[in-house]
């Protein structure tokens, strides 16, 4: 890359980061960098406008608004309280009390929303006040809610996985299945942390089998939604987009009539709200696609990939650790979705050169970017949680520092034990990880 290209890339990046720190929305900060780059290169403004639309011209991305609408309907109708009650019956008696309930509740709801932001809003509205009433420090509450919400970025129907799969041409079903193990590890790690190092909380008596059965019956209908989403995709009956549509139909035809029939008057507001929420990642995806295309035009990914290859060679573990280091830093300053889009050319090149399974690489980087949701200075999930709970961001950040160990351990496990990450994809959806049917017609052959 010549010095001229390096200068242009430096100016684009500096402008983007500066405007971001001044409070300009990420999408407009990215577009500002694109305009500067376009003015200093032979690329026409019309071409860049085309790239804005090309970035969102993907059928796979249509799954996002439907997943968001699922979460909005469940939240607005307050059906999620039934899931909170089930979580309470399961783990409310464990040391840590409501902290344990919050983590389990997040693990359940993550299988419906796919959005960490939605998780933060629901957990804050449902659990923050009861935890405050039992004496939990607000900074701990904000840190726990933010950390637990990252599970939504990992388990199906993760919006981050949809974007990664659509942009990187990686199986979305494989990413969904591969994200289940690290998602469960994050949840289990948070529960262990709360048990040994968190506040004791109010120790409730263990729920009786009758109480547990009652809570399970109450939550049975909404708990079918993750099964519809994941089961439909894994059996091949639905694409991710179609699964989202089927889940919405199930809510409108079964869940709401039986549990909240009066909520139908609020449906127009729910649809509008989901559309508004979808517009935020959509415009960011468009801007990041144009920014990433211009970075590629200036040969930035080739240079970055070359630097990493010079250090790590073709060693898969070394390459993944270096990419994790890059994405931890990047995730501190950029939202996960634009980070995925901008750096995907680098990731694809290194994945191919080192012979890494694309699904494995995708899960590693998605876990890393989920961690970025609670790291300074941006930490979107932590910012939202601190705002909802009503505590300073700096205080919530200090409370979240010990929780980082859970994420470091999960990222290391994800890198070092690919067999655990790829077990579900290979077992349930072999084609998603590059397996093909054996010539004899029985079983699959996996690379």
C-alpha cells in the first residue's frame, strides 16, 4: 500500500473515530469517512451510493426485523414475566438469589430476541427494581445485566450471527449452532461468579415440584419460540428469515390470544417500534459496507492480513489469537456490526490461508465482539444498562471488571476446543461446516 493510500485510510479512520467520540451516530461518522475517502480517490460519489444500497441488498438480513419484532411483541405484551417466574422457580433458592435469576432469565430470553440491546431493556425493566429492593448495589446490577445480555449475541437467533453469515458467506445455521456452547459457558460462568463472589442476596426456599410445574406451564407457550426458530432452521423447513415469520405468526395466533388477548390494540405500536429499531442497524450496515468497500479499494485488508500473516504465519491458533486481539481493540471503539463488515475481507483471507473452518472462526470473533459490548470506552450494553439502572458508567465499569475473566476463559475455550464448538453443527447440520455426503450414500465426510 502506497503512502497516499495510507494517508487516506488514516484520515478516514481518524475522522470516523473523532466524530464518534463527539457523539455523532456511528452510521454518519462512517459516511463522513467515506465522503473524505471518495473526494481523495478516483471513485465516484455515485459508485459509493451504490455501495450503500449493495450493503443492505441481502435476503439474509431480512431475518433481523422479524427477530426484533418477536422480542418486541414478547416484551410489550409482558409475556416475558412468565419466563422470569420460571427462572425464579429454577434458581431463586441458590446463593445469589435474583442475580442467578437474572442470568437464567437472560439465557431464556436470548433465544427469542437475538439482540443484546433488547435483552438489556427487558432485564432492566424486569429485574433492576426487584434487585434494588433486595439491596443489590446498582453498579453490580448494571454490570450483571450488561454481561448477561451478551448471551443474545451468541445463541440463536443472534442478529450478529446473521450479519456475519450474510456478509462473510458463512452458514448462518452453523453459526447459530456453534454459538450455543459459548453462550451456555457465559451463562454458567456468570452464575458461578454470582455464587462465589457476588452479593448473597435474599435466600428463598427451594420451589416445590408443584410450584416448578406451575411456573413451567405458565412459560410453556413462550418457551416454544426458541424451539420454533432453531428447530425450523435445523430441519431445513425454514430459512432464518422464514423462521422469524413463523415465530411471529405463532405469537399472533397462539401466544397473545391465549395469554394477552387485550394486547392486540397495541400491535401497530409494536410493529412501528420494531421497524424503528431495525432502522438503526440497517443504516449502520449500509454505511459500514461503503466504508469497508473503500478500505478494500485502498488495499487496507491485504496489508492488515499481511501483517498478521508475517507474525503468525499459517498457524490457525496464532492467527485466531491475533484476530481476537485486533477485535478486542476494535470492539472498544466500533459497534460489532460495522466491525464485522469492515474487517470481513481480512478475516476471510486469513481463514482461507490458515485452513480454519469458517464457522469456527465466526464463533470466535462473535464471542470477542460480544465481549466488546461491556468494555470501555464504548461498551454499548454497559452504557445502556447503566442508564436504565441509573448509575454512572464508570461505576458500572468497575463492577464489571471481574466478570471479564468469564469472557477471557470462554474465548480461550472457543479457540482451543474447536471440536466442542463444531460438534452441534456437524451433528445436526453437517453441510453448514463443509461436510458432504459420502459417495456410498451413508453418512457424511467432514474436512
